[in-house]
C-alpha cells in the first residue's frame, strides 16, 4: 500500500469502520439488539457495502479542498474511535452505539467525496426503517409464551405434585400381587 496515494483516505476510512463495527457487533450479539443498535449496524453496513478499490474507475481524484476535508473527517473519525474504545472498556454500549454512528457519518462523508455518485442513506432514514421492523418483530412476541423463571418453577412443582398424587393413587405392583394372592386363597 502506497501511503502517498492521494486516495489512501478511502482505504483508511473503510478499514477502520469495519473494525469498529465488528467490535460493536460482538458487544451486542449476546442479547436482543435494540432498534438503535440495529440501526447503527445497518448504517455502518450501508456505508461499507460495495466499498470501491482505491483504483476503481468510479473513484474521483480530489482537489486540495477535498483532500483537506478528508483529513478533517478522518481525524474526527479517529477521535470518535478513541472514545469508542474507552466506552468499550467501561462496558457502556449505549455510548458505543452513538460513537459508531458518529464514526460512520465521517466515513460516509469521505466516501461521498471519493465516490460522489454512490447513494448512502442517512442514519435518520435507516433508523426509521429499522424502528418499524423492530416494532413489527416485537409485536410478534406473544407475552403468554414468555414466562418468568418463577412461573416455570411453579409449573414444575405443580407437575411434580400431580405426578406424585397420581402415583400415590395407583395401585402398586406389590398391592396387585397381594390382591391376587388374597383372591386365590
């Protein structure tokens, strides 16, 4: 990789965001991701999807103002990533979520500069769609199907008591043998 390539910012942006996105995914994958968490991951995906190679025909060369803007956006992205790392160490997933969105905004703006014809939706647009999907998913959950630990324990106790009572009411094999011996005698 040529660090003097004027398109190097394109590569740096994508690789850094891909790493941060993965770290965030690992943080939220054990539970049910909130709508905000899903939206931030979708936003990062939208910014990264079909990422062009630095020598791609649809990547434009930037003028000095464009290069300056890229440097500023990459610097801001790195600040967000540094803060993201601190929040990861603290276990603050909500703050990590917000910082992933901010870093993605930086990366999306870099991509728009290098690839002006590539359509990248805004976080607000993605958030709206994801919230609708999330609400629909949550509406499919039947609260009667989700019982508490206490309810499961109570059902187990009731089943055990019923089984014990049923077994107590049944004649045992010894009792059957006695009654057959008594009938023969």
